[in-house]
């Protein structure tokens, strides 16, 4: 009989005690401990079992759970006699930053203070244990939501001292979702203040802490050493391109095969692979998204389970506010194309505003892209990867995200597309002006005067077209054809549809009296540069190629 599936359970004890569906990842304990690293940082996409694995580590090593060896009796770790004797033998400090999603540095600091205060409350017996002197007792009592920055950043180190003295053994520190407050700080505009605060906290906790046995941190991204890990020379970093712990997070093909067999779903394995496979950790390819697999086993229908589990605000922000080339890459990726780019896995969030490689590095770390091939230039120390969208679920997620950008004007957008396909210029103008007024600012991020260039807007517009028309057209932009590069081309998939070429121009008051002259210039460019050449070469007659010029003046658009 198939086991019950409990969704969203992050308690290792609850899963094992109730015999809920679980894929044995207890070898992670052995691999981590046998590596002997002082401080380890492991990055994996969200919902890949990081928190459950951390909870498993706590249950295994913590003195607080020394009587819970039975939880591991049927798992692979218990087969090793050496590791049985480690169960329940260390003081363990386990904290999570997963809920630190504040919009200000003040709120973020307060949330961290709350977490540390709650941690100290778990050990409220220490002041009366006889192991703390009077000054240490005073320090213990100062730990509160209102404590100063010095006490906050030093708190985990001091708790390590108290616990190591009480238990006569150095502590293990487990920090889950370490980078959540930093991502939120970038989105909300207090990145530098957050970096300075967390750098002090990490320096005290992981670098100058003589009471630390070992530490493990998990997160989605590898924040650069210069940002928060300065001088932390004992840090071992394991990213998605590293071979270590490759099968400890996510499900392997064999694990998915066994799960599908248990629930009588093996006939759907190819479709499951198309939807949820594609993640790669080091040389281990074919890793499946565990959250989506577990949901599929329970619901027994295909859906974007992983993509819907949390806000994709940062991803959306980077595409919306990105340059036209960022949007062009997204067009290619959504069309099944590939991207070759240099990847620097040390994330410097401040670079996301001007370094496109940093954007794709973040997407790779977050699981939205997978690497297909890898090249290393040892002479220059550069690493480049060939990347594509991870799987069908991710592709659908991006399409929905783009569709939602037009939310306030979605009716007008849909009506514009109908008018475009019918060649109705009057209605095209009416609906496009409504869209431009509502949506223009989304794609002109304020880094340039609104309307100074239409690139961000029209490339966002093209992404929207791709969502709505991908079944009928192959849509591309800024590609070579004839004697130049057209702005947008819609090549029909079926013979009954017309091909369409769109050219965008900003009104030039020095050379053009009005927007109609701007349109004339756009149409002349289409003709003179022979943009239709690529379509004609594929056998589409010129009589079936519709050409439109879009003239911009601020947020006003005229189409002709």
C-alpha cells in the first residue's frame, strides 16, 4: 500500500513517525560529517529539501534528541556503526532566516533579534546552571528584541560559549535560508545596510568563534565573499555546479521511478520528466524538483507546483527592468533557445542593475535555468555555460509572469492582438495607447527619461505577444534580415495566417513634423532595408507580409 503523502512538512520526526512518503537522504549526514569542513555553505533552489535536511541533521546530532535514534533505524545512515554513536551527542544551534522578508533594515534587524531571543529562551536554564558568571548572566538577560547591534551580532558566539561550557563540547550551528534577508534587502533598497549588519553577525559566529565544532548554512544564492564572508577562510562553498552533495537535494531518476511505481503512475514517467526534470548539480544530471514530484504524486495531475510556491518578484523585476538584450534572451529561451554566457557564482546583488551575467547567474542558482555544457578558459580564468530553461514547468511560469505584467490592461492587450491579426489599424491605435499608458513604466524602469527610448517597452510588449501568440507564430525581435536588423517579426506557423513586421521609432521633432512622418520613416526603413527577405526566403509571398510602423512620443503611440 502506498504511503500517505504529507505536503509541506518540514519536521523530519513527523514524517518518519507517521510513515509519510519520504525519500531517504540520510547519507547526507555521513557525507557532510566525513568531509570535515569547518563551515559549509550549500546553495540549492527553493523547495529542494534544504530545510528538511537541516531538520534531519539537528535530530541526528543534537543532545536535545539523544533518545531519538529510532527515527533513523530504517535509513541508510544507521547501517554504519560509527555514525550510530554520533546520534544525540552535540549541542546544536539551529536557526532559520526564511521569514526575514522585511521592507526596511529596521524591520530586518528586529526580526533577527526576535529569532535570537527565541533561541535564548530555549536555554533559559543556563543563567541558573552555575556555568555563567555574573557579567555573562547580565549579557544573557540583555538578549531581547530591543538589544543593540553589538549584542545582536555577538549573540550566537556567546550562546556557543555558554552551551560548550555546559555540555563540555563545542557546538554545531545550522543556519537555514541564510540569504533570504539579503535578497529582500536588494528588492527593498537597503542592501548596503543589510550587508554591513550580517557581515558582523557572520564574522562573530563563524570566523572568531572558538566554541564552534562545525557549521552548515543553506540558501539559494552564493553571496560574494567580499559582501558578507570577508576573511572567512574556513568556508567551503558548494553551489549547483559543484559535485559534492549532488544527490542529497532533489530526487534522482531512480528515486522518481520508484515513487511513480509506488503510486501506480509509472505510465506517465515521460511526461513527468518533461515537466519536472532538468536540474543539474555538478555532474549529476536528471535531478527532479522534489516539491513538484510530491505534489504530483498526491494530486495526480500536472501543474506548476514549484513555480507557484512563492513570489518571483526578484526574477520579474530583473526582466522587467532589464535592458532590451535581457528581454531578447528571454524571447530566445521561451522559444526553446539556448544562452551561452559567463557565470560568476559569487553573487554581488549590486551588479544586477548593470551586469547581465549576474542576472543569468542568479537564474541558474535559483533553478530557472539549467546548464547544458561548460567551457573553461584556464588562461583567462573565465567559465562559460550553455544554458536553457529548466523544464516545462519553468517555461509556463515565465509565460504566466509575463502575462500578469499586463494585468491592468489585459483586456486592451487581448483586443489589440485581435486588431493586429485583422489588420484593423484604428482599433490597434486605440488599444495600444491604452496599453502604453498603463504598462509603459513597467518596462522603462526610471533609469532613463520615460519615452526616451522604446526598447524596454517594445521588448516587454514582444514577450507579451509570445505568450498570447506562440501557438500561431514564431516571434523574434532585433534579428538580421535583408540589409539590417528588424524590430519585431511574426512568422506564421500555418499558411492561412499573414506574416507581420513591426518597426518602432521615437518621434524626432528636428526631422519629423508629426507622428505620421515618424511612421512613414519606419515603413520606409522596412522597405529600404528589405526586412521581409527572411520571410520571402521561406516561401511567404510579399502579399501576405503586413508591415506596421509604431511612432512613439512620450507615452503616446501612433500606428500606421
